C-alpha cells in the first residue's frame, strides 16, 4: 500500500517538475526571443525572397509616410 502511494507521489512530483519547466520555458523572454530569431534566420536562409519583398514594402511605406508628412498641405 505504501509503495503505491510513494509511486504516485513520485509520479506527481515528476509531472509537476515537467509542468514547471514548461512554464519557465514559455516565460523566459530571452530564450523565446532566441528561438524565434533562429526560426526567422532559418526561414530567411531557406528562401530570402519573401523577406526582401517585405523589407522593400516597409521601406516604401516609410518613405511614403515621410514624403506625405513633408509635402502635405497643413493649411
């Protein structure tokens, strides 16, 4: 009887430890940032075209906003 209780306690402790490790990993901002940075880098390495198109679109948008702010009629 006590062996089964001790086994259940050990299982519950292992489960709790695993759950706490998962929570720690999800809340660890530097680790998550590095994970997403590695994922983005591998995505760029596989196919850089969408990244280049996206960067170009952002640059054009910024230039357009700056031009609109400079040349807009403020009257």
